[in-house]
């Protein structure tokens, strides 16, 4: 990966944004203060019916958490992005989003009229607003990733949220293996036990990826991922590769 | 949690056998009870639910898991919608644990999980796509095919974040029963998977029963 930053930007807590990233781009997410949560969904911009599929991602890599070496799969057997570097060790893919009623019940509601952009925005509405920009809606929602958040099971499958999972400066690098529409928000994880609405900013940076080597961590972490890369390379055959 | 049902087969209002590789798609009304019966054991019934009045509201695995604070489904589990509302409640379960993390097989995911040349083998998502095409009165398309329940599947997760497909814990005659809390469209693919040892490479029929 080139160290040159093509672009960087900060997103305040309790906010949302979206963009399309090109194949061969690395997206670094940085938790500026610790305790951030970034809810994220992925779609194929050429056919948004192809979307991030949490079950396919988890079962083909025999994992419940996401960290370095894992790939994020679409429902079409292809890889949107792979996690090439991670200082955190556990990112959640089952906690979902809080909706307006859940946020109000947990932290109290601050309306836009009263608080302006410090209102208590929620992940569900955030995804619907960003999805709407591309003609997508409720029917296109899926189980999302919650970067920087950890929800761990005990031996009986009972889940608990770890408030100490992510420290200031924690970061994760996502290398995009195909062009991908990314929707994301910085609203609180629904299981965050904080007494007050947690409003945690993040920074994101874009870099050019190095070509995927034969011994690449994500390609070789499981035999399933070698096949996922083969499917993705077939799909993108002929497309220009940034950095190649 | 093992909990037997007081309902008996003599009082059903509906009963249908669904062969492996086929689908079942019908409306179950609020207050009715739906039973899925594993006839021969270690079968997987890949199931989706939609609110009948507005199918854009549908079963949500992540809302269900989060609200009950546990990854597995059994008697007492409330199956939640994408609007975080109760859709059905599991009222009886003689299997003890059902999966909602592992999703459904697809021709594409089979290429990743097993081998690139498995792509033309029948899969649950193909059954669902045939269902929404044949039963087009429901107005559903691929857009609505989401994250399902695998009744009778055993997919244990571990405290260090692992996930495995264990041998089935179901057996011949085991069942799971649920009461509808709203009118729901039920879409079941009776799994045709031939590559997974968890059903002994032998997909088998299920029965679907409904009581008023």
C-alpha cells in the first residue's frame, strides 16, 4: 500500500455519509477518541441487488467476529473488501442498528429543533437516508458491520458488549476488491451501555492499494477466500486496477 | 430449551409435506400456530418471514439476537422484525437450538464454501427465487431475500469469536412451533444441500402444520 493519502476527512459522532470506492482503494477507519462505532453496509453500484451478506461472510470463514485476514462477501460469492490490517481485533457483525425509538428509550431524544446537529441521530434512519440517495430503501437493508464494536458470546451464546474494545487511535484498513457503494454512520451501537448518548468522531483516509500478492494474508487465510478472490477476479477481469 | 407442545395432530387446520429442494410459501394469521416437523432428522428448514400487510417489514436476525441477548433460537425466543417488533414467538421446541447466523446456501456461496465447480447444484436461494416468481401475488423479488433462520441447524459460536457447523442435534420427529404475533408470509426452503456433512449428505422432507 502506498503511504500517500489520497483523501482524508473527519466525520462527527451521530452522523452518516456514503461514497463509492473503486477497486484497488484502501479505506482506513480511525477511532479518534476510543469507543467509536461505525455501522457500514456495502452494495455493488452496478447492481445494488448484490449486497453485503453477513451469513455468507461468517460461515465461509468460520468466524463470528471480523478482523485482519477476513473478507467481506456479497451474496454473489464475491469479495467487496478484505481486512488487510486491524489494530482492534474484533469488529461486530450481529449487533445491528438502533432505531429512533430505541435511542429515545435508552438515552432520551434530542430533536433537531432543540439540538440542531447535536441531535440524537440513530443508525436505522442514517442508513435509510444514505440508501435513499441511490434509490435504495427498507427492502435493501441487511445485517451491517459495526466497526470498533465487540459483542462477544459466552459458552451458552449469551452476548455481552465490551465497552473497552477500541482505544483512541485504533484503526482498521479495508482493501476494496471490486467497486463498492459504502453506506455508513457513526451513531451509537445499540448495546453501548454508556449513560449518555455516545458521540464519537472518526477519521477516514483513502490510499492506493498494492496489487494483491499470491501470498496475500486475506487470500490465503482460508481456502474459501482463495475461491472468493477467484470469483471476484473473474467478475472484474478486464477492469483497470488502480495501483497495478 | 426443550419444551413440548400441548397441540395434537388431530386438530390441525393444515398439514403439508415439503420435500427437500422444494419451498413452502403461505400466510399464517396472527394467533395461528405453525409447526415445522423434521421427519427423518438433521434436516434444515431455511425460513424467512414478512409482515403480510407490508412485506418491507421482515424477519431480522440481528434485531432478534440483540433483543434476546443470545445468538441461538429456542422456546421463548421472540422473532423480531426490521422495525424491531415481535413477528412470532417460539412456543415449543423439541430440538433445543436453532441457528440464525449461518444463512442459506446459494449456488454462489457454494462455490466459495466447497469448490468452484459446485455452482450448478441446487440451493436454498434458488428455491426462494422460484417461490417469489411463482407466487408473484406477494410482490417479492430477490431484493427481499434476506438473512434467515435455519430451523434444526446447529451452528455453535465460541467466546473467542469462532463459528462452526456442528453435526445436527435434531432427529426424526423433532419439531419447532411458533405463534404468529402478526399476519406473516412464511417462506421456507427445505434445504437441498448435498455438500455438508451436517445432514449426512442426505436432505429429507419436512412437514408443515398449522393450528388456529
